[in-house]
C-alpha cells in the first residue's frame, strides 16, 4: 500500500492530537471530580444548616411560649390578679399550640399572693397551698395535676440556679400515671432579681422526631437530633430514642463538639444505618439565650457523592473523545482542501487532453493562496471563457430554433388560411358568379320581348353581385383579422356583454327574450375583438331563437377556476355530426331560406379566440338549443 503525503500528515497529527486531548481530558475530569465533591459537600452542609434552623425554630417557639407566660405572670402578680387566672393562661397556651403536651408552673411558697395557707388541700392545690399546676393532654381532654418530686428535679433546680431560660435535656416524667419522655422549655419567674418560681411547656419527643424524620437528604441519607447531654431525640432506629450517645470513637468525638456547640464533619467508614461509608455533618443548635446547645446531624453515603462526580468525569472523557474525533475529522478536511485543488486540476487537465468537450467545470478556490491559488485562478479563468463561448453559442442556437418554430407555425397557419380562401373562392364565390352568368344570358333573350322578366332577371343579377360583394368584404375582414396585432387591456366582461345586448335593442324589438347573465370575470384581451366575438355569438343566439315564442339566452361561467364562459340558448340547435364545419369560412349548418347569413361570423370568432391563445367549442342538439364555450386567459 502506497501512502501519499496527505495520509502521512493526517496520521501523524491525529496521533499527537488524540494523545493531547486524552491527557487534557483526564486532568480536567479529575479536577472537576474534586470540585464536584467539594460542591456536593458544600450543598450538604447548607442543607444541614437549613434543616438545623428549622429544628431551632421549633425549639425557639416553645421557649417563646414559656417566656411569654413568665412575662404575663409577673404582670398579673404586680396587678394583684387572682391566682386562678394563672391556670387560664396555662390552658390557653396549651390549646393554642398543637405541638405541646402540657404547660405548668410552680411558685415559691407565698411568692404569688402571700395566701398559700388559705388554699391548703383545696382544689388544684397540695398540702402546702403553693401555686402548683400541670395542665396536660390526656386523650382529647386537658387535665390538671400538681407537679411532683420538684425538690430534686432538674426542671426546677437548674433554672433557679441559672436564673435564665433553660432547654432541658430529655427526661422521664410521670404523666397521668405513665412514664413519659419529655422535653421541657423552662423560664424562671423573676421579679426585682428575686426568684419566684418557674413556668414551662412540655413536648413529647415523638412529635419532635416526626418533624425531624420528614427532613430528607437526597432520598438516600438520614438525619438525627441530639440533646446537649448526648441523648438521641430523633434517630432512624427507634430503640435509640431517649438513650445517650455511645462511647465509640466516632460518637465520642461528636459528643465533644456537641457539648461545646461546635461544627463537626467526618467520614464514617462503616455507618450502621447506611451499611456503608458515609459523610457526617453536625450543626450546633443554640436556642435563644440558652446555655445548652443541641446538634442536628446529617449523614449521606459518600458513594452518592462519588457516583455523581464519576458521571461528570465520564461525560468529560466522552466529550473529550468526541472533540478529538471531530478535530481529527476537521484536520483531515483541511488537509484535503489544501491538496484537493491540485488533484482536481490534474484530473481536469487530463480530461481536456483526452476529451474534446468544451465545457470545463470550475475548481473551488476556497481561500487558496500562493502558487496553488494562482494556478486555480488561471484554470478557472480559462474554463470560464470557454463556458461563456459555449453558452453564447447554445443561446444563439436556441434563439434560432425558436424563431424557426414560430415561423413554421405561422406558415402552417397561413397555408391553412390560404386553403380556406382557395376553397371559398373556388366554391362559395362560384354560386353568385353562376347566378350572374345565368341571369345575364336570360336577360339577353328577353330584354326586348318581355320587360317584366327582364326586370326580374336584372334584380337577380344585382342581388347575386351584392352577395358576392358582401362575401368579398367578409373575406377581406377575415384576412385583416389574421394580420391585426392585439392591443391587450383589462376587459370587464359584464360591461362588454351589457353593451353588446343594448346594440341589439332595435333588432329584437317586439320579441320576448329572457336574458340571464351571471357575474363574469375580468380578462386580459383586446376589447374591440372581444366585442366582435360576443356580437357574433349573441347575434347567432338571437337569430336561431327567432322561432321561439319565448327565447332564453344564458351567459355564465363554469369550471373549477371559473375560466370558461358559456352562451346557451333554446333555439333550433344543430346536428353535432357537422360540428367540424361550424367554424369554417362560409360554412352553414342551416338553409339560407330559414336563416340569413354568409357563414363567416363563427370563423372570425374562432380566429380571434385563437389569437388570444384560447379555445372555443360548442355542444348542441337539434331543436334543443346550442351552447358555445370560450376558455380565455382570465385575470383575477
């Protein structure tokens, strides 16, 4: 196999180019893969912050409920409001927030109204008479129970020590006789820097867990919520709810960051929930001014992140391969374009030497420069000159052929006219000549013996000569029509028909003729010739309906494009066997004794329609009328 320079150049550049594209694609794909992972981690982190903020808002809401009640209680105490109104506030708060399990308060002895002794063992009070209420839901009912075990409880002692709002870690408390895992938001009741008691709201952890579980992470990860002491508030495994974080290394590190309210991120080699490697992000949640931050945890499989980056990498490699192939193809095209003119020029010159044709195809220049461009330009100039000469020659030949065809048609038409004239002169003019000759001889025999017969014969001679004169005049008109040039203009056929009908008013006076004229088109024609056409056709219609008591003449259009005009009458009609004679010179289909005329009108009509490049034909039936059809060059 012999390799040309074009193939060698293409193969060499292709190898270098594909290698460069391959290396570049790998470098870019790895870089994009790293950036994709970084971006995915950033999105995961933003998702964790957003979800953590949602949980923080829930916790802040219950803290605000407790704070509002604390403010209201202080105002009630200052205004001397009866202690029973305090319970109304607890009840209203519990009913207004469907997340709450209960609301409660516990005042120091005689802290509210200094009247604890009056309420000892009364309804809603214990043996001490203190203000002590716990309103909570039991089914659909809101019931009140006094707070118990408060002396050793964190929910009472921690707020008293801190003197500020506290979000307690989950704890067990007996509600309606059942141990319940609660979460409490507590506000100390403080007046003039003196601790007077506590007010708080409780929510069940399952409510908070349901809220957290609704927060999905790309349909493959999971979320968790941890209290400040490491207790699982929300977690995919139900058995871990309410239990504290384990002492495993991963969870131990998480707990240290949780206690200090710090952000934490780590790759877990074998996550127990995912069953594979996962990426964990812990976001601290600080509710209002509490000192016990919680943590919102988001975990997603690293395979999810890697898979997406691999897809992007594969796409980059695929696109790089496609780009490389397209570049190679483009390079091959460019090289071919540079060498192709020389190859084409060689082939064309070979054709010129071996072939005697004069038409030479041009070569495409396509921005060729240097010697190749000059060579192509010189070749194209030579080919153009040869082509122009041949086109001129072909044009002259076509023009000459067209002229010959037109002259041939004109000669054929002239020969037909001559043939018709010859027939007319030899046949139709012979009859009046015979009359003139015969009656002249008779006139010679009786001119002296019988004056009356002489007068009769003389009238016949005059009549025959007049007829001959009319026939000669009509032949001259027919001949002139063939030589007359058309003067084309827009002709409104309705106006023309009306004008022609009015010209017959004197002739048809006393007759009953029903004219039916439809809307006709406007055509491009010679007005005077068209007037002659319809004068002859309508004159025949009037003539051949003269024996009808009530003549009917209908002028209208037909055909899909309405380019055929027809004139229909109910006259005597004619025998279709003689249709070939209808448009001949001096041809008659009726006896002269029945209907006058020399038989040249329809010949004139035929000639005029033909000059307009149109068609005319007729249909008839004896004693049933006739219909003439004209197809003209109509203009919309």
